[in-house]
């Protein structure tokens, strides 16, 4: 007989939805998102030093048609896609790859992007929202 693990699953992997209270436009509201989305938002805001209330106010000011929860998801998606694009080189040099595999080349520590990614993500979301009209 197999024993069941007593470890509880990671809430982010279960698709469980979590509620958080925020202040938007001077009023308190609740946003319900999947735990994984909240983890992504926390990571993004920690990187940028932005509060959850400020982020939600920016999203609320930007959205036209989408719900607050959907808008937050789309901004987070745009943010991490932009981050991935910035951290991906536009070309691959086979010689540099070979040197890296052989241990002869050390990559510098990743620099924090100087690009205002959160503002770019909000702008991309706003452009998408405007296209719906």
C-alpha cells in the first residue's frame, strides 16, 4: 500500500482563488484571483517597489472594458512577457554558447532592467483595451 504524503499542495498549483482587499479611488474593494496570479503580482511589485493599492489604481485608471481581475491578469502577463523579451538576446552566437558550455565564459550577473516595465505593461494593456472599441 502506498502512503499518502502529508504535504499540502502548493496553493498556486491548485488553481485556488484568493481574495485580497485593496483601496482604489478612495474606496475599498475585493479582488479575487488565482493564487499563482497573486504570486506573480507580488513578485512584480516587489521588483518595482510599488504597493498593491497603487498597482490596482493604475490598472483601474487604464481599463475600459475588462473587469478589474481580468485587467490585472493581462497587465501581469504583459509585464512578464516584456521582461522575457528584454532578457532574451536578439541573436545567438554559437561560439559564445560553446565557451559557456565549456565553462570558459562566465555570464555577468543579470542587471535590473532600467526600462519602466510596469508602465510599459500598462501601456500595452491600454492599447489592447482601446482596440476593442
